[in-house]
C-alpha cells in the first residue's frame, strides 16, 4: 500500500493525529531540516515591517485568538 493510499483510508481524526505525530517527529530534528531560500528574506521583512496596530503580549494574543475562535464557531 502506498503512503497516499494509507492516508486516504484514514478517518479525519486519524489524519489529524498522524499530522501531529509527523510534526512532532520533524520538530525533534528541526536542525536537520533546511529552510527554503525565501524563508530568511520573509522573516527579516516581517521583523522590519510589523503589522500596524497594538502589540500584544503572548497571553493577551492567545485570549484574542480564543475569543475570535469562539465567536466564529458554528452553532450545533
């Protein structure tokens, strides 16, 4: 069975779990993953030109994102 066929046979929750496991594995060896050539330029551009508006600390940013997610949840 090919990887593509295996992934196609998984349920949505199994696919999400597989993505999480793959991401965790890749993250454990992040130094072995080369960044694409464009990545450094994009990071520097974003650091040099942050989005306008209020700068939030991490906790406030998480609260804002959670509020947005809760407001946009489909009703059951």
